[in-house]
């Protein structure tokens, strides 16, 4: 399946990439002007050393910490914390970094990866590239094009379908939360998924003690950040930065979350205990994910614990989409379809499909993905697949 996907490749519109590169260059220039105006001098924004000196010595921002090399840390956590305190400069630097990366890694680099014979990018996929079992992609890496920003989504618009064809995207909806509900045996969440409720609204109602009909979009947004954050072991510090709220408020949100869903706390504690005793955790299919640093001390200990908690969830999701993928060739042959699987990104499969086949493929692939666990595993919650259709990857999402 992976070899076929690599051979198929995905069609790229180089003109769109070139246009975006130009747009990003203009944005970077404007941001640089703003940064230089606030700091009252020109410097290399890409240099953490120079940035640290501007922030913590010239401008006197509080909270500067030097590492072993004597350089101030200016990583994303530091910048987000400063931005949450009301400083404009770190916000502009964060945006500059993001756009700079989009330009160098994608709009510029992707143009060089287009094969002249096919007009396509043929990424390489590795089944064992990530410890959780997710596929990794290289040369170029298509797995981490950001989709939470408008600029990231614009890059996806350069991934297009051939003449007389469409791109059809199939995406598992909230699969990791569904697996968490099953694995931690959380009845409230399981029932919400079975009833087709909006899971973030359900969490908001539980955590903030507000009836579903009285919820507003801000409470739902906060609950969504908690739902997804908890899976990755988010701290009060991390949640405070994400939501731009105080650390005390973020801690209260997390504490209330665990009060409402004590099963999650139990799952976390038991998983860490098992990982320490066994040296590995397991997906629901029994695949082992080793946790060699679980007994380490210091800053790496927190990361090892978060990874151990997340691995059975993300690992099970990776197993499920792989089980769905290996059914695809037979599905295409049996239904005499010319559609091609061109990309897999985490919980999403992307097909290039002749217009006449879109409807039949939509139904067949949805059914295969939603029933991928059969007959190996019976989940307590239904799997749900959302699909989108368009002439480019962005509009198909």
C-alpha cells in the first residue's frame, strides 16, 4: 500500500507555491519592520542568542533563563508566556518564525521536489518511523503542514487533482478521544459519542457546570483545548498559554476536568505504573511501544510520562488507520475503480478520484474505515469518518 502511494504521488501546482512564497516574503518584511521598530535596532531574528539579549537585557522582559551555553532560552513556551503577559514583540517573532518556516520548508522546498516527468511530489513513507506506530513521511515530509493557520491551509491549496478528477479526503473524527473513552472506560464520554453529541460541548457542560443549551462558543473552545490537551499530558502552564488565561485558572480547569472524569486520572496513573514495571505500554491490538526513559529523573521524566500516557491512544489510532489502508487495494479492484490513494496524514486518507467514481468511493471507503477494527477489536464507541471533496486538498478538507 505504501509503495503504491509513493508511486502515485500527488499533483502540485508550482505556480501557487511560487505565488505563496512571494506573499510570505512580503509578510516577513512587514513583520521585520515591526520587530525592528519595537526593539529600536536591526538584528538577526533567527538567532536565539541575539533575540535573548534584545528581550531580557535591552528591553528588560522578566523571566529570562540562561541555558548551559549562557544563552537565554527563546523557545516557543517562553515566547508564548511573554505574549500572554501583553508584549507585542514576542507575538510578532512567533508569527515571523511560523511564516519563515512555511516559506523555507514548504513553498520553496516543495517546488524542488516536483518530478518533471509526473508533475507530482512523491514522498517516502515509513511504517516504523514514529515510536507510536504512526507513519512518517520524508523527502519531502508531508505529515506536518500546519492546518490551524490560514497560511498553512493556503499551502494545501497547491495540492491539486488531475483533469476530470477530484481529491476526496476521509478523516477519522476525534478518533483519539473516542479511543480514550474506550480505554479509560469513561461512561459519560462513551454515551456522548454513541448519541452523536458534540463532545467538546459535553465536556464544557461537565467542567463548567453549564447546561448544554446555555453554552457559548468560548466555553466550548476552552473545553476543546482541555480535551485535546489532556491526551498529550498538558500542564496548567501549557493550557494557560494556549487559552491566554492565568495559570491558576488553567489549573482549576484541569482539576475540575479530573473531578468530572476520574477515570482519566486512573488511566494515567495505571499506565505510568505499568510502563515503569514493564518498560513498555500496549495498544488495544497488543502492539508494544517501549518506554525506555520512563524511570528517568529531571525534565525528561515529565516528557517520558506524557509519551507513555499518549502512546496507547495514538498507537491504537495508528493501528486502526493501517488496518483500513490494507483493505483499500482490494476495495478498488473489486469495484473496478481507477481512484488512487495519494496521501496519508495521521488520521486522514486522501484519494485522487475520477469524477464519475466520487459517490461510490465515498460510501465504500467510509464503510471500510468505520469498520476497520472488525473482527479484531470491539470498541465501546462508534468510529466516525468525515469526508470532503474538492479540486485541491484545502477545499477537500
